[in-house]
């Protein structure tokens, strides 16, 4: 994920709105107590997500991949009082921790937290979503896109994280390729060639693909 120099990254973070005390706590506790802490969004990406919600003003948001709840709280931060966020994660071991964070933020009634396989849960969701954030297992990115597409109205947004895959997408070595990289490459190609959406790939952290349904 380190595409910029440490000095430039530090400058960017210093000139970006800081995390709340709760988000700092989640960041710290995730890095000290939870496996694979690099999955956490962090300050810059979290502020980007919060800003996008403030700009788009969605009435309903779907997140695929909750992890420890950091990104969910960033997405929920600027939601209108009557707006809702549904977030799905398969890891039930983190449920108590995440629900505790949601309660600490006062968002437990605004966030619908579902535990289970998103491939099975998404088809059961009857509501539409103005904004979808995909940040789960990479080999299902294309499947998640297909499953949510009809649930997003025209003018709605689908955002996908990790689409640069630590820069490996630009220098694919067939001898060192893996299924996650292949899945990310396939997803990027799929949505870029899909004329039903407009797309911009932002080089933020590990890459954020922003899609607007036409």
C-alpha cells in the first residue's frame, strides 16, 4: 500500500481531518488485539469515506466487510438522522467488539449489523442502497457487484477498496500472481468495461474504485 514516501504520507495525514477519539481507539485496539490489522481503513481512507457520504447524502448505505467497524462508523458519521447503514461480515468472533464500538458511537440503532455470508445475505435484502462499499474477500468482488447492482438506483454509487492490490495490478508477474490479484484485475476490467457505470480509480491508500450507476 506504500506508493508515496513516508514524508509525503505524513504530510497528507497532517493536512487531513483527524480521527475522532473513538476511531483512534478502534485503530489502536485493532492493531494490538486483532489479526490482520492492515485491513483497517485508517485515517485518510476513513475521512474520504466520511466526506463521500457528506457529499452524496445517501438515505441508505450497504457495507460488505465490517471487520472491526472502523469504516462503518466513518460511513455512518455524516448520515442524516433517518438514514441507515447495513453492514455485513462473516467473522462472528468480532461481533461483540464491533457492537461495543457502535454503541460507544451512539450508532447502534442506525447501523444494522449482519453476521454471515454476504453472498447469501445480499439477495435477501429488500431495500435499495444509494451507496455500497465493497471491502471483503477479493475473489467475490465481481459477484458482490453483480448482486448489488440492481439494488442501487440510477445515480447511486458503488465503491470498492483495495483495487490496486499494493501496486501489483500495474506489474503483474505471472510467476508470483495469486487468486486475489487475479480477482482484483478481473473486477477492475469488468467494471471499467461496464457501460452502465461511470468509474474513477483513486490512488488512495490501496486504491478506491468509485462507480456511479448511469
